[in-house]
């Protein structure tokens, strides 16, 4: 629990001005326990089904039907349960569920999560797309973008691109390209003071004066990437009016084609309107069960605006830092490709083979609408299906997580509670029981109907092929 005496005096003075008669209630909230949350991954199952499966008492989060509170001391820990490794849910602070919940994404949209790491909001945007359209998830930090990629692949998201670029570079490549954009901007983190002492230290070192100009710069790039008629949701986890309403006002003043779309406060009971800018949404820990957050929804008018400086043609002539060349799966011959084709024929997925490409022996299934040879630093372009190794094809962990229960026939289906589930997640070799049928070749290990990863069947013994970087620790 945060010691109130450690809070900066300048911050407390600003909060007193902002909250007025509610200030004492806000201070009292620091003496209360915060409630952790999880959000159901509807690429895998529906919320009601998960509630029936888990051993914890779950309380609904008001602003999303997919979100639930659980007790902080819950056992077994939700982060250690096999359901977590199956991608059935994402652990997320409840207020942080609001931005993706309030952005109206529909299947088929082209969506950008501009500041996406570690992936809580990106995974929810992917679940809203339901495998249709395109999700670009970006973080300027390469190490954070790696965590973002893991969480998207763990969730079974296939129609994704993960990039690590500056917003300005993305805007050069994708002018007026996206239907929906989420900017959960880096901020001074005042809304997280109650649960993270480190945010107080960061505020003292940098604070709103540092983050405000950065947020405006990010938003300028985001506006340039939004299609006419498109929606952009701006959010932070801070209370600072300079970082919140004033950032939105700066966009509205600079871009007459942008309008503020009023958010419905009834969707988040306990939320309140913006401070000096009506139509926004503020979440405070003394008003609801969650930490601090700010949201504003913007729409670009049908007339649009001038694209960002430069053009695709000019940018595409730059040297590629990463990307997938336009080489389809039939452009090579050999046992590896035949092996791949045989494997794909066993998968009951509808595949557009023109979107299956090979790059440096890696096999990718590109999202619909993604151009090739873009001058961006990609960590992933689409679904990594596997790799060609020494004349054979090896399917990827990402492919296993993206499959549905009925899309691959050669499976080892383990019931929840089977000790072999944990042994598999730890990377150990598995043995089949006498009554189980022998398995040969690539086999999908499943917990009930939820995929966990691959093994290589050798009769009654199974060689573990679970991705080593994800193993149970």
C-alpha cells in the first residue's frame, strides 16, 4: 500500500484543485486495497464459460463484459494456472481495460495500437477483430515490442503485424490508412501511484512537463494515419489536465477536420466528465474499483486532411530494416516445401495461398490488406506458421495457439488436472497411457479443447516441442 507521505507536494496541490470536495475521498483511496483483474480472450472462449472453469471468485468489471476482478491472494495464482498458458485470459488492471472497450472496432477494420506494449489493449483489439482485417501493434522500444508480440501470439491472434518504430515513421508509410487507432500514450502515471511506487519517482524526475509535448507529437502522427471517417481513442493513466484535456484540445485546434465524440459515462458507472472539456471520460480510484485513467474519442471528418509529409513512393525507396519479400510458397522447390504443403493440407483452416510467403526459411501467413516490402522494423508480419529446417517443416508455437479445436486432427487431448499438462509446459517428454492411441508425426497438445503447443509423436512417447521461451518457470 502506497504511503501518502511519499506523494509529491506539487502533485497533491494539483489534485486538490482538480477534485475540490472529492479530494479527501481520493486520499482515503490510498488506504484501500486495489483489486487486480483479468480479461477473457474471446478468440478462445466466452466470458460465461471461463467463469464456470476457473477456481477463483470473479466479480464483473462494469465497463466491459469480458473483464473480472479477482482477489489478490487468489490461489493458484492466475499467472501460474495452465489456463493462462492456454491464452484464455489476459491479466490486466481493470481501469486499463476501458480504452480498448470504448473503441468501437468491428471485424474487417484496419486497426493500429500505436503504443501497444505490453499488449493488454492490443490483445483485446485482436479479439474484437475475430481474425478479420488487420491489427498493427507497435511500440518504439524493441524490448517492449517483444513482450507485445509474445502476448499477441499467446492469445492466438493471427491477423497481426508487430512493429518497433517511431510514430513519425509509421505515419510516413501509412498515411490515412487505419479505420481505428488507439493511442494509450506514455504519461506521468499519476493514476497508478496507488499501486506502483516507481511511478512516483518517474513523476519527480520528469512529470507532465516532459510527457505533454511527447503526447502531442505522437497524436500528430496518429491523426495523419487515420482515415477520413475513422476513430481515434486517446488515453492515459494520469490525472494531469495538461496531459489529458489540453492534449486533446491541441489536436482539435490544429486539425479542424477532427471532432470530439462524446463518450457515454453510463458505460463506466462512477466515471466522470472531462475537466474543462466535456465529452471525455475520467476514471478515479475513489469513484470506482480501479486505478486512474483518462479517455477521449476523436473522429476525422470525411474531408480528411493532407497526408503526412512524404509519400509512400518516396519512403519505399529507403533501405528495408525488415519485412517480407513478395515471394510465395511455390517459388522454391524441395522436400521442405513439399513437407509444408502436406502439413497445410492437414489443417482445416481457410487459407488464401497467395498470402503464404517464405522469408529466410520462415513461413508467414500475411494479413489481408498488408503491403509487402514496407520500410519498417517488423518483429512479425502476420501469423508465423513455422520454419523450413534441413528439408523439413516445423510448425510454430504461434500457429498452435491460433488453431481451433477442430482444425487439426492429430491431437493429444489432456483433461484439465492431468499432471502431464504441467510436465508439458515445463518442456518434459510425455508418455501415453496404455488406453491412448499411439501418435506419430506432429501432434497438437490440447488442454480440453484449447491448444497449448506441439509435440512430435513417436508411438507411445512424445518429444516435447513446446516453445522454450514460454516454459513454465
